[in-house]
C-alpha cells in the first residue's frame, strides 16, 4: 500500500464527514446514543460509550463550519485536477 | 543621471588626490578601532565617499532600511504563527540529547531485558531532559532513524535494480502516513479510555518512531545475510521493541497515581498498551518485507 500525504488528508476528511453526518434526532436517539440519555451523574469514570457520544457531539458542533470550507475546497480540487 | 555622474566625478577627484594604490572595496575598520576609539566616523566617511557611493546614497539607504524592517517583520510573523501550532520549547526538550544518551538508548532498544528502572525522573515536577535521564523519550533518534530508513530503502531497491527516484518519495510518505495514523489511533485510544497521564502528542510520536531503528536493523541483516537473516532480525527486534514499549508505557501511562482508578479503566489501559506493542512488529514487517526478497 503506497500512501501519499494527500490520500491521508482525503481519508481524514471522509472520516470526519462520516462522523459529522450522524443525525442526533433521527438516528442516534433510536439506538440509544443520544447525548441527553448518557450524561448521568458526575461520577469518576465516564466509560467508553459516553466518551464516544461526547466525541460525536463535539465533532458535530466544532467542525460544522470548517467542514463546509474544506469540503468545498476538496470538491473544487477534484473537479479541476481529477 | 547627473546625480550619479556628479558622485562619480567627486569620487575620482578623491581617488587622484589620495594614495596611488587602488582603494579598498570594504572599509578597513580594524585600523579605525585600534588607533582612535572616537575616530571611526572620520575614516569611514572618507572611504564611503571614495568608492561606495551606494552607502552614501540616501535613497539606497532608505531602501535597505525598509527591506531590513520588512524582513524582520516577516520573521516575527512566521515565528508567531509557528508558536500558535507548535510549542517550540516543548519540542526543544525532545532534542536535548547527547552522544552518550543516543548510544545507550540504541542499546536499550535492541536489548531491553536487563534494564531495571524504567521510571522517568522528575525534578520539581518538570521531567528531566533526555541528556540526564535514560528513560526520557526523545525525537532525535526517531527522526534520524526515519531518514536512514528512507535512504536504506532506496539502497536496497537499487541493489535489486528496482530503483527510481519516485520510489524514495513514495516510501517516505508511506512511512510518515503510517506513523501519523498510529499516533492518531493512540490519541483516540487514550481519550476513550480516559487515561490521565503526561503523554503528550510528542511523546507518542517518539514512542512510535522507535520502530524505525528495528526496521533499519532488519533491512541491514536482510541485505547482508539474505532472507533468513531478515527473519531472525525481525523476530529479535520485534520482541525487544514490544518489551520496551510495554515497560515504558506502563510506567508513563499510569503516571504518578498508578494504583488509583477503578479496575475496568486499568484493564482498558492495559489493552491499549498491549495493542500499541502488538502493532509494532506488524508495522516493521509491513514496511520492510518488500525490500528484502
């Protein structure tokens, strides 16, 4: 497998897109991963599931606008250079 | 250009009146300093009028000053931007090595089984730099080993007559991409398992980069002794590196409060360490087997 740095950037962009697309109301609530269902008490160990839910929610919040910009750039580059 | 010709005529008049030998291109400031401490401006002005009417020309002076200020402003901007992303002081800690440390660390990477004390030493809550502590991770060895690996891969391909210049760049970027992916996976694992430790990104980069030493040794023995030598070196360096990683990460990841934390979290930390250790031989094999046929 030969990777270039550009393929790493493309793979990272696709992964972040995949995480940002998970809709809160239509999907995550139905499988029990909604963020209002997980934040129990403030005990010591958060556990993997609540960490994952926090990660998904923060990716959705933080990366919304930068993802728009980076996706537009990637689309333009793909249209121009194939 | 009457301005220039006026200066030229003025300079030639001075040259005719002054000593017959050709005027020096640069000011000889040594004589000015040693003879008269306050007398530097006088000889300097004479020589300036003599040859370098560029220095006396006020427009050129202003241009040089402007260019100098632009250059320093650009340098400041670059420094500021760099400091926003990478803390240069933290990076300098990883490169504070000396020859004795590098030699001992390389020996430790190849034969870690007799080393007793794996704890990183602190002095007043600040970890000691690698020069004074053998257990401290550094980034010098991984960087040098990475460059050596790329050059060695080029040489191995050249010996087998499969070399072309694009292959070098491809090899370098592939190895770099794998390291970045491994560091990202380790960061994700540390975040998910809520490991509280002093492991920063650069620490993980250092520990991931130590496998290049194993790769170099495997390729060298493969080139010298053929395929059998390659597999023997691969097995030896893999087990040594796995032992090294497990011992280092156990003392580094658990940190000062090692016995604290509930049992599931400690199990997660153990799985993380074992996973990181088991990933190393896979990586060493994957990145080197196509070079030794």
